[in-house]
């Protein structure tokens, strides 16, 4: 990575690895952390943070004695995409209650930290609103993404 990013270098590495997996460039076992450090020009901590995000999203899994590998039969959409799609899947409308952090963690098999990160992102994008003591409510519905 040539420059630091306000978005977070680990997120850039994460998206680069996600794209490589989706494109078939990585089909089974990921390169070693050392190889990923060299190819992305970042520290081991940055690589580990990126891998943890991909693990939380169900894209990769840790394989003891092997390293990291692409998760089998997993939903390869990011946690953010799956949580946004939940609005349509559960037929939620503006003003409806959004599921609690605990329910989201259970539903997606993700850590509370990962869920909170996506919830903050959804609030920042204007999709959710937090009412103290009442939880989160749907503030707006996402616009459908155009996929090639």
C-alpha cells in the first residue's frame, strides 16, 4: 500500500483479498502472512486485522497447521451487505425496530465488535437511527446496488 488511508489500510487490504477470492485468484489456501505482508507492503498487524474482518464476514477461516483458507460453502457477501440486506429479507420499513446486537451476532455468527462496526457504518449512511433506551430503528431503506 503506497499511502496511509483515512479509511484504514487494513480495510483496503481486506477488500483487495476479498476481490481476489471472488475473482478466483485465491481458491483454497491463502498465502502466508509473511507473503501477504510483502505483497501489500504492510505490517503483520495490518494483515491480521484484515484477515479477522474477512473471518467475521465468513469469507475465510483459520485452519490450524495450514494457515488461512477460503471458507467452504459460506456466504461471501460482507457482513455489511448481509446486514443491509436484512432490511429487505425481514420486510422492514422506515420506523421499524432493527434487531439487537445480540440477535445480529447470533444470526450472522459474527463478533459483537464486527456487528457494532457495521451498525455504526449503517447509522453513518443514514439507514439506521439509535433512540436511547429503545434500540435502533430503520431510518431509510438502501437503494438497490447496480451489479454488472
